[in-house]
């Protein structure tokens, strides 16, 4: 971890900017990895996680339709977009449990935009894997939209990061 000199917030070592105040941190020393896994987390980009093809839904899609897709396709999240396919939110299993609860019959025809998480935490396809891990930890997120040049190109989950770490640990042991 490295503390931001402006606000004192703890950031992941090697972050380019403070996740709290967006102050540049590029002048701080780069972190030194203590293991092969740490080195890979800092070196490998999100592309190494092979992000999944995102399931996109329009912000006006009914909650009923979104939940059906999630169940039928066995996915934990959908990305919510506007008419220009710009990301406006994410709807996850957690949103379903916490924001809907047992009230599904009363709200199933309402738009997903009323229940989604707006302005979700995102990562760039070129960010280090360590950044995704850090953002998931800080934000309590299990799913992160992946952007390439500002456009949605995939989605990763905590399971993808765990699989990546497991594979790297096995490589380190052999």
C-alpha cells in the first residue's frame, strides 16, 4: 500500500492515481514484488483474465426480463447501458437480494435502472490485475465491467481473479 501525499488515503502500491482524490501518484516509487504471484499481479493486465462477453441490457428493460436472463444464462451480473450503449450501471445478484428482496411480484415490471448500481466501478483492459483486485476489495464488488477506450468490452468476476491467482500459485510451486 502507498499513502497519497495529498489526502493520506491508502492506495494499492503502483496505482497511477489516488482512488479517493484522483491525485497523481506516478512519482511515487514502484512497488517491489515479494513473490512470483505478486510480480504477475502487477505485470499482467486485465486481458490475462480473459474477460467474459458482457450481457448488456437497456436501462428500460424490465426487472423480470433481467432476472430471467441471469437465471437462464447462469450469470451473476448484467451491464446496463443507455441508447448509445454507454455504461450507466450494473445489476448483480447482490442488487437483486438487497434491493428487491421478497417484493418481486410488486416490482417485476419496473425498469432495471431503478434497482441497478449506478456509475459502477470499472477497470480498463490495460490495467494491472492488481488494480482489479484492489477495486473489488475497496468497493466490495464481485463483478467489474471492463472498458477498452471508454467502451464496454467485457466483464470480470472475483472468480476470474481467484482462478488467475490459483494458476499463478501452481506455476510458482512447479
